C-alpha cells in the first residue's frame, strides 16, 4: 500500500515532536511537511518547518493538528479549500468554536478528539454507562492532572468525560458544566459537574470520574505513562479517516462504540 502523506502542525510542541518519532516507526505514513506558528531556522527530520499555508499542505493527504484553537481554524480554512482531511487533537474550544468545526466538517472529513488514547475513550464509554445506570441519585465530579506547562483547564479529556456523564443522563452537556477549580486540594460535588485541574511537574495525564450518592463513592480512572499512546492513537485516527466521507467523527466512531 502506498504511504499516506502527512502534515504535522505544531511540530515543535510536545505532541508534534512525539508524532514525528511515532511516524518513524510506522510504515503507513510519510511526513511531507511540518508547520509552526513561528519561524524555525533548523530542519526537523530533514524537513524545514513552514507556516500554515496552501503550499505547506499541498502534498498532504491528511493533516494532524495539535496546536491552539486559533491555529486550528487557520488550518481548517486552508484544508477546506484543498479538500484535505484533518485530525484535531487540539483542546480548549468554546461552544461557538465547536459549532464552527462542525460547519467545516460539511466540507471535509474531520476526526476530533480531546484525547486519542484507546484507554481514555473506553473510560468515556464506561463513564456514560455508569452515568446512565446510576441515574440522578448520584452526583459526579472530575479530577485531572497534567504537566505544569499545560495552559487550558479543564483538559479536553476531562470535558470528554463530562460529555460521557451528560450523554448517560440524556442531558445537555453545556447545561451540566459546573465550577472549574485549579490546583485545589479538595473540591465539592454539586448538582452540576465540577472540575479540579492540577498542573504540576511533568505529569503526562491522569483523569478520574467520581460518582457519589452520600452513602458510597464509585471511581473510574485512567493514568498515562507514555505520550506515545496519544501519537499512535492520532496516527490510527489519520489512517482510519482516509476511507471516510465528509463529516465530523470521533474516536468513538473509530472504535465502534455504540
């Protein structure tokens, strides 16, 4: 099979660097371009990084984006013109921005996930099942830990898990979002979903969903030990997306969770 031409956007970031390493071990892909939102003088794996542009994406079959929302929309505008597929691993989008991504997906195939890990996406599925089974007698909250340089909070994964709770209760996700705490030793339950985000050290990622009835606590959690699980998941998503028509997909679609 002919290798898939890949562009990695945000090539100097943690995930961009990890993706480059993972592609070297994956025979299905060939990196044809790398992009960044600043000028990079040196070559990375023999390729000179560029700014996002028609020229940068010209040879790509699919673009993997781990950047920031502003950059993601820059990529989507260009990708829509060139009919390129896009895998979005960027997080921190507003409700309005989520709608804009959905609009772009009417023009090109997009797979968007707050987390590319198989384990985390299974956790979301289990969270939905637990939420549906436990019903309104249980309150819920989400705890997450990431490295000290992660800017957005709650994490995209924490919000994914909150969506799992909302889906289980058949409630509107945004109506269930509660308070967002940062670096607190403890935080309360409420009728909505509260979040506590810890930013310290070099943690790759830890997430926990807690359900509380007043008489018992149920915990579902996941810990990441190697950033490669995210980059390998993103490559799996890119490979899967190559056979898909225009639309907005998630890792749930890829994993065929009903």
